[in-house]
C-alpha cells in the first residue's frame, strides 16, 4: 500500500444526480494504484464510507470531491491530505482524520473557543496540515446519539463548526476526571474502538498509587521508585517513619502541588510538618508521631493519599529542583524523550510547581547550577533521559490503557541518583517550550506523526 500526499478539492456547487458519487482523481495516481478509469471503488475518510466512481483528470496529485460527498465528510475548500489504496478491498483511504477531545468550548468566543488552549489547537492544525492530516476538536457536550459522526470545530482562516466523521485516531485531552468518567465519554471510547476501529490514546488519567504499584512489577524499574504506599492509617505512617527521616503525603489524584505535606524527623526527636500553601510553606512542630497523625488525619480523610519516602534533592541556591520529561511516541510508534526541563522551587516552597512560584530552566542549566558534585552532572543528564523512556515503557507495559505521550516527573538526589516522582497522562503543552506564532513545536509535530503511524496513512 503506497501513501501519497494529494490536494483534496471540494466542489461547492451541487452535482447532477448521476455525478453525486463521482470522484475525480489524477490519472497518474490511478495508474499507480492499478485502478481502471470509471471503476467503482470504496472511499474512506475516518468512519465515512461511500462507493464512488473514479474519473481520471490530468492534474497531478489531485482528488476532487463533489458537494454531497464533501458534506458527508465534513470537508470544505481544499486540503492537502494523505491518500492510499488497498487493492484487496478496493478501498481508497484519505486522511488521516484526527479527533481531539477537549474539556469545554465557548462558541460565543469565536477567536478563542478553547480558552487558554486555543493557541495549542491552532498549532496542532498547522502541524496536521504539514503532515497531510485533518484534525477537528470536540467536547463531551458535542457527543450526540448520531452514529459515526460528531459535531465539532476545525480551523481554516478562522474557527468553524461542523459535523465530522468518527476519526481514525482520537486523542483524549480532557483535563478533568469528572468529564472523563461521564457515561457519554466512556460510551464514545468503547464504540469508537469496537465499531469504527478508532485508535484512542491517553484514554485515562493515572493516579500515583496505581502507577507505583504497576511499576513495582518490573524489577528493572525498582531502582527509580522511592518507597510508596497507599495511606491507610497510623500503622503505615509509623512503619514508614521508622525507615525514613523524611516523608511526603501526596494526594493520589492531586496536581499543581496542592495538598502535599512534608514530614521530617528533627534532631530532638520531634517532627516538623510543612504544608504547601499558595503564599509559601507553613511549618508546624509536633513532639511525637502520634501528634503528627492527629494533626494531619482530618486532611487525609478528605481524599485518598499516598505516603512516600522523602528524598534529599539536588538544589539551586537551596531551592529543590525536579525535572519534567515529556515522552512521546512518534512516527515509529516507539517511546522517546521530546524535551526535559528543570523546575526550581520558589522561595519558601518545597514543591517546584509554577503555580507555587517555581521557575523553569533547561535541564542543563538546572544541573549546572545545582549543588550536584561536578563529576555527577553529566551522568545525571544522561540518566534522566534514560529513566524517562524506561518508565514510559513500563507504564505502557503494566497499565491496561493506550498512551501516546506521558509527562514523567523525575528528581535527582544529592548523590546523583534519579528517582520517579509521578507520571502524568495529560501533560500540559506549556511546560516545555514557549508557544511562538507560526512555529510548530516538536511535541505537537510528534502527536500528529503518531496519529499517522496509528492510522497507517
């Protein structure tokens, strides 16, 4: 099966009834694919299917589609798309069609229908055009009962709403578990995969306990894992405190550093608790572990927590640093590191999140400015990239879900050893490289390349 980038042109005027299912294709393409002039074949665009009669035209790399067909495909105007032909099934496929599931849209804001993520969406459209793919965006509110089609948005000299076929590839960019767990969303995922053969990736959120429990199954990954347990009560706290001077309580489904509690045993035998708050860190001292538990347990009852071994992290000017590695699959379907950035905690904070005053640096700059020994700095940078790929592969292997990109949060201790902090299946596109008008970041380009790989177009 050969793949060719073609110009798909739609005819706006109504075609005569006997030409409604006619498609005009370059004669050179028909010869290449072994299709006879005026032969009837199947045409596929995402979940859209139709029998069409092909008519040769002289122009090279051209596919011209009539108005009724174009309407059923959700196409308008002209687009550069990939096309291929399978002689066995006599099917010409055009696309791929990529659907991106967003949390919400504001139809009244025609310039920024997806709020702060609109710029990313436009960047994804630009990347899709360069790769010969068609992308549209939709929300849970757009999921209806119509089989095989979805209402959504696409961009072509402005945002336009339309009805599009179920995509070849569906990328889940929902940023809320509430939306992800909606029955309509879960039904869509099931039917897209089973009925239309759609490839759905990043189909679920990950929580910290699930990830650590899964990765413990892989002996080669255990060196990256600080001791971690689902917090179930005082006995777990007591057992962990007997082994580790520093402990962290982390919300299993937390983000942005919210709700994290750091517990450190003091030289006098008591304990200091550090609570991460918006304006800094609040520190309270307790004479015993029992008093610590009495103080923190009301917070721990509000949501599920993980208790984790604390680490002595490398630091810049006394401020702890960690690293976000964006790992993605691309045109080969294999995991690789797209970017690694250092995140330096803000003043008076023990977490590095930007929402808590943290700052971003390149991996190299963060390492070179850190208090790591000079002889460990080069090896730490190599180890960070290797750990990110190892962990992404481990998540793929041990967790029953399909992922195409993962944000892997890592730390380096003062001895240069790399540790896993958490894995994020919905990594922000603004954590890595700055959005620049007209430029397409490697992370966005790889999303489209992976969609092409999945669709085989």
